[in-house]
C-alpha cells in the first residue's frame, strides 16, 4: 500500500483495486506575540528558569481574578482580518473543565460557542492553481503549563511559565487533502501572522503547534469518515509523518473489515507511529460554561475599522505587486513574499540594483548559503547593501559572474564590501579591448590546427578558444568582449 505518490499534490491512498483519500483538518495553536500573558502581567519571554514567570493569577491562588490583556485581543482581531475572516462583535470566554497536573485552576479559560473570529479563508498556491482552505474559527485561550517527565524516574516536574500565555487556536475546515497542502497551509498561516506581527511562528520554541485531525474515505464518498486527532505536533515534518502513518493505519483497519474509533492519539517521533491516548471527548465532556469572572467582549465598528487601517500589505497583496511592478514570475514572487524578512531584504537590494539579477542571486546563491548555514535571512551574513553592491559590479562589467561567486564566498565570511575585496585580491575584470585582442591573437596563433577545424565547420571549438582566453587572463577577461573579438578574428 502506497500512501504518498511521487506527486504529493495528487496525494492518495491506494491498495489493490480500492482507492482512498485522506481528509485533513488542522487546529493550529499560535502563541500571541505579546510581552505579557492573556489574563496577567507575567512575562512571556522564552527560556526563563522554570516557574520564574508565574503570577498568583497564573498559579490559580484563591481569590485571584483574571484581567483581560487588551493588546492580546487586538492581536487576535488583526489575525482574523489577515485571514479574511468575520470579526464577531460579541464573544464570550468560557471555562473548559478538565484536570491535569499543569493546569492549576482545574479548567482552561477558552472560547466555545462565541469565538472572537468566525469563518475565513487562506489561499494556497499549488502547482496546478490556487486552492481556498476554509477557516472555521479563531478563538483565544490561555495555555497550560508544562509537565516534564524525563528529569526524574519517579516524579513529574511542572513548569508554569507557559500557564496563562495567550494562544490563538485557528481551526481549519477539513479541506486539506495532501501532505503538500498541509505544508503550504502551515507556512501560509505562519507567513500571514509574521507579516501582521501577531505570532513569531517559532515552532522550535512552541509558538506554533497543531492538533491534526485525520480520516480516510473511498474516493467519491461524501461522508468525511471517522476522524482521529493527533495532539500537539510541533513541526511540519512531524505533521506529515503523523498523517502518513495514521492514514495508512486507518486504511488497514477498514480493509480488514474493522471500524475506526474516534479517539485522541499521540505521535511518537522516535518510532514514527501514532498511539492511542484516550477516547475522543465531546464538548459536553468539558462542561463548558461562561467564565463568571470575565465579561463578554464587545467591539464597535470603529474599533475594528481602526485596526483594519493599520493592517500592513500581506503576502497575497505583495505577490500581486511584485508581479505587476517588478515583472517577476508568479513562482519567483511566491518565493520572495513567503517570508516578510525575505521580502524586505529583496526590496532593499533592488532599490539600487537590477531586479532580474537581484532575484537570481537572492533565490540562488544567497538561499543556498542560508540553507547551508541553517540561517534565517534576518541573520544573513551578507547585508542587503553589500549584495546590492556586488550585483552592480556585475552589471557594470567590473567583474564577471564567475568572479562574483568567488567574491560572494569571501563576503559570506564577514559581510565585507565587495569593492574592497576586488581591489585587495586584484579581481577586477579585464575590459580593455586592446589588451584582450592581444590575448585572443596569442590563442589563435598557438592553435592554428584548431582554427582550421573551426573554419571547416566544427563550431563547438569556439568554446575551446573562449576557455583558452579565460585561462590566460586568469578568469578576469570580460566574457562578452572575448566572444565579440573571437567572432571577428575567426571569420
């Protein structure tokens, strides 16, 4: 049974003469970018010593009352606007009741029937066109603490630093059908929130994680199938691995005449398998009821419109502008707008440089360098200013593209000025026609046998002559001038 076809966009599950498809919905938990928590003034800074960022409210001491952080509310509304979603003018905070060691209150303050944001859409750019993924809702809730099981063999430790941190739970509709769509969806969500400044999207620090709902069905069936939920998956790679395993597990059960149980499962990243955690709870199991300590949130049109005024240019709008203004291909534009820091870097480079050359160098050499060093573009060892200078030196013929790559490697060590590197290393391109003619004459005179062959029709020998000239010049000869001079001489 093959779950993933070579073309992941045609993702399907096949077994003998039966064909299934996977149905995927994601509940993405995005940490609100805020200096303090949702209902207290405690810091949200990552990496602090355990239990050093916990107020009496976070620890649920008796008599402590939550106070809504207005900034977190605005961040959630901005995210809703960025998702083309309905902003609900009235929303309610509810208590979601369950017991866990790292949940001091014995309940989580969340939202149930009346979330802050309603239905919206996210547009994915697939190889065969665009696809709209529906957003069911976005609601605010407080995070729980963290239970740590691997410090002591007999005890579980609890760190409440995350307790009360504001989360936006973005629930998609079950519109995703492939691993590639999951990949693009998470990246697009992350990109939108980074543009908005509402979530940093750092999956390594737990700022973005997801519960993955998976079911399988025969192709053509309208019923979605019985879903299983994979909890707290914190990387795109693990999401794809969990989907791969879980979908195959469900098909095996169905093919053997079994029935899928609706349940919550965990993904074991070491064994690359999902395992049962508990039977899937329904809403009534949590005994939701409005939190008596918090009044309903009510927004005016003025409040929402004021936030809309300050929404920056988002990825889809920027992509359209890059295509129309800079004449980029949709593929190039999509790459350059996928990350806000990349788009800023690109626009900084092209302020004084050729657009086409800039695009090629950023998506080629620079991206390769960043991948090799595992760096975000915001940490690029080569500044936008110096890359712009390098591109201008290529454009005006000071150096060739080949020499530029050598200069680029030196720049990558310490972001040096390319002009200084060229001067210090003597890498300036030879563009004096008289000097180049001397080298061309020397090559022709020393290779008369090749000249005769060329004149008899062996056109491929032209490359030989160019190579010889470049060799004698130490790679510094202007390639275009060399080509022009050789063509005249060989005629």
